[in-house]
C-alpha cells in the first residue's frame, strides 16, 4: 500500500464518495472535505502529498485557494471543474496548479495523472543521504539551481518553485543563450499532463518564473521563443 496522502475537496457528496472509494481501492490514504475551510484545517494538522481541488466551492474560490496553498505548502494540486473554459485552465496553472481536469471524470485517467504527479513529487524530494555539492549546481546571475536537491537559491535565500517551474528553468540553464521554441519547451516538461496542453502553458510558466527570478533574464524573441540571457557555470 502506498503511503501517499490525498485530500479530495469536493462539495458534491456523490462525486466525493466516488473519488474517495476509488483512490482508497488504489491504496492511497484519502481525506475528504467539501469546502476550503475544511481543507485548511487538514493542511494545518496533517502531512498531505496531493490535493484534488474542485474550483467551485461553496465558501471559497478554488483558484484563489490554489494561490494561497502554493504560498504555504509544497504539495501537488490537481484542479477539478465542470467547465471546459480554457481561461480557467490557464489561470489555474498561473495560480500554481500542477494539472487540471474536467468533469465528468474518467477515473482511470485521473489515477494515471495522480501517479505521474506523485512520482514527480517523490523525485523532487532529496534523499536523506544526499549531500549538496557545488558540482550539482548551475550558477547564473547570482542564482544557484541545484539539480540534486531540486532547489533554487539567490544569495543563499531559497526560492520556492513548483515542479513545472523547476523543469522549465532546467531547460534554460542547460541551454543558456539558446532560443528555445515554445514547442520545444513544452516537450521538455517531463511527464507533464494537462488537459489539451497548448503553447500558452509555456507562456504561463514563463510569467511565473519572471516573478521569482530577475525578469530580464528570460528574454522573449518575438516569433521564435525564449532564451536565458545569462552565462551558466
């Protein structure tokens, strides 16, 4: 049995019970709640690996809740909605969600998405025996991206990155000053699965990275793509 803890945030009782039963059958530990307040209580009291979050909650907007969660916790977030609005999907990713699915849910596909995301989360966790080494760091413009620890620092201050942001930054530091097309960047997001992935996913991640590092480092080459305007050591 897996030790991963999933929280299902769904205010519709039938869907909530269906998701809980299915993921418990798959071996996960599952907590359920029907609102944002219940989720906050769970997050403050327990260790959570992944959240299935309905964006239409009775007490709180799921998109705003996603942003609040991302500021406090390193946790996988998959947004669930009954709407197929592409704007919602883009905004959700911009707020820090890792994935986005629409109802009606195909549970077998959802399990695959959950497994992929949890695999990436586990991969990003440093081993207890892992030692930080300068040899594992890509250094650029005062930043240090450690590919063993999956961390980013600026002048010894940690900068939080989501898994997708980390993967995109790795793409840039391993190809410094090289123009990377949006198509290529999308392919370089390993195991990333979003509903109907499109090139705007890349633009969203670029905007998010520009808020976390010096925005001038990620340069737009109009009609071609993006490049990292820094030497990497």
